[in-house]
C-alpha cells in the first residue's frame, strides 16, 4: 500500500479525528503515521475494524516503538482495546518496509524487517535467526 492509497482511504472515511487537538481538521494525510508503508495495510484493517465496533476515530499518535506498532487513541471499550493490542502484536512479525513476514531485529534500535530489509550488520551477526 502506498502513501497515495492510504491518503485515499483516509479521505474515504472522512479522516481521523485528532485526539490531542480537537479544533484541528480531520487527519487525511498518511504522514501522520510515523511508520513504514509495510504496516499501512495493518493500520487500515485496524481502523476499519475499530469503526465497525463504534470507535469515534479519535487518534492521538501512530508510531513505531521497540520494533512494533503503537496506536494511541482515545475512547473505546475493552473490545476496541483488544483489537488495538492484537494489531500492535501482529506488527512484530510484519516487515515495516514492505509488509512481508519479518522478525524483530537490531541492537540499539529495534525494528521489524524481512531478510531483504534487514541491515547487513544484523544479518552477519545472526540477528535474523533470534527473536528479540
């Protein structure tokens, strides 16, 4: 999924509401997500599922932290919280760059990548075989 496709999706749902600054216009730009495009399908599916559960689209931040997705939002119930946690967990086995199956890798900065998008120094050290 490309930035353009994510922007079109956000436009089609009327955007996301800014959970921090409610006086700002809806979020319709994929640059709001501080993640690689490989996680866009995961985020899109999560948003669709949350809306179906009655979520009001109040979004505070979407980013990568310790190699997995973090989706910060306001509102919702236990079911919505569970859906968010499941998507965050799934991101730990999806390459952030391309969406292919991946593993958490790295030393100082942890990231999730497939073999093709793993930094060479992490392949040479065998990091591609050991989960973090």
